[in-house]
């Protein structure tokens, strides 16, 4: 029965594939090149107008209490974004319904989308936001749109949540709960759009329609569809990779020309398969709702549809071919700087200690990243955590002990033991080893007011002389050091890609899961480097190189270095295509 449904809807897709392609690619283009850039620039402008360089957990309350107009503007922007996401879904759902019924008309689609959006009430927005959270796990299976794909949980939060049994249990329960709720409420959007119901009423109806484990049957169909999609993609990728292996044997320019054709074909067919799977998934959902298809519309014009597909497809193919030529020629595959995270690699010692530094320096990282905390006597200890309990067993903070007391403590981690090091001790050893440092300044409410002045006075000249870099998650450090000593190379750590890079920082260090080529490109326009953290996977490393990242912070130096070498030196076109396949974005293969 499940396969029969997929076969039936696949035939429908085959009959109207040009209209489906135009609908999806049209929405993709509008989102990628109009909506997303406008919202990013708007957010950046609002923050600049309020003299606010960033938004993070550190300054949210300050924005709310002292920058009320900025806070209100950001709230309005969030509401507009939710409405546009809803409009995108409405346009998609109405379009798929009308195409499947052979009555698609662009003007009618736009008109019905506007009518649907007008019915969204302010009282429904909170429920709508909650609903979008529930369906995020299904964003790449069913509700696949450029805007929703931008909403994701940063990997460092997931990494933190998987560090002990209790947090892992909480995370598993959370995902299971959200997954079940998402399936029970998965029909909400179609019901709202087709039956003209308010959010709460639509959610209740979706809940009722998926009762008695009806959601399980629906889930099985979607899982079968997902598996079929993955098998199609894998089979297609393997066949073209093998074909390119054969083509690489030919002499002259022919392998390069065929490689461009091959890679562009991979992108086009991949997008076509993903559109097919999305259409079939929506049509499966439509079985559970009243399509309300009584509207009178004019018949679609095949010639207009064909012209539309040719124009949209031509733009995307042209951009893809240009990007593919640059990528396959390897002109932009500059090796990024490699940074050892907390001075260790593959758990070869206790983080931020001198014995670990000695071992790690032998692997020749470009930089070793360390963390500093201010002590009670206003000195600096090399330590990451704000509490000593995890490493030393002592339930104290660095600000509660003097430097002398701290350097007597023994830290234990991963079967290793080492004394905590003062920054002076660590600096002396790094200079002996000729090892460059990336110094992260940690801040707490207990820090002294003149901390940055003392730091610069004591270490500023040494840092500049040895070409070290400084970074911090606290923007006050970036702003303060920039004012105290503009010659220092100071990078701002961003845990989330929220706006275009605009600040006093000399560069950016960003958590990799939300970092994208757009942010990197914008930063490069201002001649600012971008580092990604924490990168421990070869395929991820290759993806970041494809996006032209300037540096990576890693816990696994050999793995990352091997990946960089493989990406640069394995010059056959077949392997470059394989690298692309392994790291290509899950959302859109034609995204450039």
C-alpha cells in the first residue's frame, strides 16, 4: 500500500514535472537571493543604528532594557519572518495542490497565498512559532524550504548535551517528544491553508486525524520515501563518479570539460530527485485533509511554464557551471590555518597544560588555542572552565584562588595528569617551542575592572612580537582591546550566524554548524579571516575548504591535516567530484 501511494504520486509528478520544478526553483530563488539577504541586511542595519555590534546571551537583557526601540524592531522583524515562512509554505502547498489537479496558475497561486496570509492573526503567531519548532526535524524530508533550513541547533550545544548520561537522556527524550509531537501536528499547515482554519483549531484537527497511531502509518510511508530518495541519490552519485574515473584517463582538456558536465549533471539531477521526494511527501499528507479545490482557475499555459523553467534553470545552471569550473580547477583551495583546540590533539594530554603543549607542538599546528581566566590576585591562569571541579576535583572558581594556589593544583583528564600553568609559564614554553598561540580571554562577573589594561600592559608587546592572536566570546573584550591597543590581532567568537559581520574585530571564529559561505564572503569583503570551531571530521573539513574558510580549530590535528592535503593534492577530477558529493549541502545542490 505504501509503495502504491508513492508510485501513484510519482506518476503525477512525471505528468507535471515542469510545473513542479518551476514552483520549487522559483521559491528557492526568491528566498536565497531576495528574502534571506534582505533580512540579514535589515538585522545588521537595525543593530548598527542602535550601536549594537552583536546579539548573544550576554547582551539580550541589555538590549531589552536599554535599547527598547532596537528590541521592538527585532521583534517586528521576527514576526515578519514568521509570516514570510508561512507564506512560503502556503505558496508551496497551494501550488502542489493545483498542479496535482491540473489547474495551476501563477497569478491565482499568488492571490490565494496573500488571502491565506491575511487570515493569520497576531494571537496565532506564538502557536505558529511553536509549530515550526515541532516540524524542524522534518524540514529536509517534507517541509524543505530555504528559510526553514536556516533554523538549526548549533552543534556545540548538542556536543555539550552528550557529555554525560543525564544530559544524553534529556536530549533523547527531547528529540523523541518533539518527533512524536511533530508527527501528530504535521497536518496543521495543510489544514490551516486549505480549510481556512486558525492555528489552534488546525493543530487540534491534526491531532485528531493522527490519533490511534495513525501517525505511525504516516511515518512509515515517509521513511520509505526517504530511503528510496537516499538510494536513488547514492546510486546516481556512484554511477557518475565511476564514469568520471573512466573519463580521467583521456588526455588533454577533455576530462576537465566532462568533469564540469558531470558535476553540473549531479547538481541538476539531485535537485530534481529532491523536488520529486518533496512533492510525493506533500501528496501523501494531502490524503488526510480536505483540499478545498472549488476555486475556478484558468488552465495552465504549457508554453509559459516551459519558458519560466528555462529562465530559472538557465540562471541556476549558469551560476553552477561558473562555480564548478573554479572548483574543479582548484584555484581557490588555499590551505586554511590549523589550530589545536585547547592545546591538545586526540586526547594526548590535559587541556591547557604545558606537557600537552609539548606533545602537540611536535605535530606542527599553525596555532595552539588556549583559554585564560583572571585569578584572585589579578594574574592569569591557563584554564577553560569557570569551575575547577571537573579537572581538579576542587569546587572553586579561578577568581577565588591566587595564581600560586592554582599552579599547585593537579588537573586530570583522559588518563593524564599535569599541573595547571600560569600564562607566564605557558608563554615561556611556547616561545621555546616557537609555537604560535591563539589566546582566548574568558570573562566572568568577578573580573576586575582593569583586567584588559593589565593584560595589554604585561603581554601586549609579546603577543605582537610573536604574531599571536587574541579572541573572546565577550564583545567587550574585543572593543576594549581594540581601544587600548589597536595593533593587537583580536578575533570575535560567534556561536551563531545571526547577521552579516560588522564589528571592530580583526576576524571571526564561528561554530561550524551555522557558518556558511555567505558569512565568509561578507567577512572577506572587509579583509577579515574566518575560523571554524570545532572541526574534527574530514568531510566537514573539505566542505569548509569548499566555502573558503581561513582557519579551523580542531581536537584532531592528523585527521584535519590529512583532509586538507587530500583536498589539495588529490587532483583527479573524479576525486574532486567525490569530495563535492561527500560535502554538498543537504538542502540545495544548486546553491552557489
